[in-house]
């Protein structure tokens, strides 16, 4: 949260109710950063937070009072309510173009709508530009977006607005269009800031492994178990994001802490990206 661009998402986590043979739905929230696509300072990292709720209070508590910047999310209402209850300009929401795209994909699959197919082609053009400029600086990305992506997004908005006036308001295509236009300001924030991505896939990729684990373990045994799950998932998945073997890292980190080689004021040195950087010279020497 010290960085100014954070991705956020949430997923259900069933928790066994104490003394009862059933589960209740809790949540794992994911807060992720990765400034690699624009050569920024934030390393790839994800922190999961266990919560019993999925409401605005839950995300407000997790962010605290210190976070200021851009929160890149899907269209879930809790994020919008969060912005309304904070100081104007303190948090800006960047929405996810991939979420909007999926709605048109669903329409095309079920209705074979040519209009939906045309919209998907227009969105694909935006993604083609993003693929080409990925890895450039924020200023370089912004310059290309202003020249190439901005006219495409303006044309897409015109197309969506015209279509909405021509089709049934009860159609699935109309629903997809309304969703997109309702989130338009957040969907186009990437045109104003080179740090912003077009979607929230950075954090969604970090959710896939949680979903896979949920299929294997079914539920957490208690709220304490849910918090432990979140902590371990944060550490191990951040290792994977930094191309660090989790078992190697965890073994070394625990040995360093238990032996006292790494003091309490040096724990930041054991974060996956710092640990990896410190071992690089040694690896190069061994290779030589």
C-alpha cells in the first residue's frame, strides 16, 4: 500500500463453523502490485487477507487510512462505495476492460450477435496496442495510448451508445453495453496514466491458484485457519511471481530467522525479491 497503484480482488473461502457440520462463506481478498509492465518500482507481490465479509467495511479496513492512489478492480459495488466515503481524489478506481469484454463474449456465444463480435474486434485492437507497448516507461506507454488507443476507445463508445438506442433494452447485449458505459471513466483511466493497465488480470492470475487449492482442500477449518491460509498463500505465491522456488526460499528464511543470522530489523531482506537479488552475485560466482 506504499505504492500508488494497487490491484484488488476477492474470492469466496468456505470456513467450517465451530461445532457444526457445515461451512459459511468467508472471503480471501487479494492485494497485488507489479510495476514491471512500465519499469516502475513495485516488485511482483500479492498479499491475501482473510475476512468474514465482502462489504465496503472489509476493504476499507484492509486499506486503512494511508493508501492514496489508484485501485484497479472489477465493477464490484464495495469499491465504488469505498471511494464515496473517502476524501475526494484520495482513491481513484481503474476498472477492468477484460470484465467488460467477457460480457460481450458471453453474448456472442449465446446469441451469435454480429454486433457483439464487432465490439470484440474493437477491444482486441486495444489489447494489440497494449501488447506492443508492454515494458516501456509510463511516459512512453501514455504517448502511444494518446495517439492510438484514445481514438479507438472514443469510437467504441460512440458505437456502444448508438447500438443501445437501436436494440431492446431487455437484451443481453444491452446489459453488456450498459455495464461498459456505466464504468467508462474507470475503463479509460489508462488513457490518462501510463502506469495503469487496461485490466485487473494482474491480481486475477493470483486468484487462480487459490481457486485450485479450494478444490483440493474444500474449506478452512476455522477463521484462524483462514488467516493462516492467507499468510502462507501470500508468501508462497509472491515467491512464484518472482521466479523463486517457494520451498528453497522458505527453508532458507526459517533457518535464518531461527538461527538469528537475520535480526528482526532485517526481515525486509528476506522478502522474495530482496532475497533473490542478494543471491544473484553468489549464483553468478558458482556458475563461473
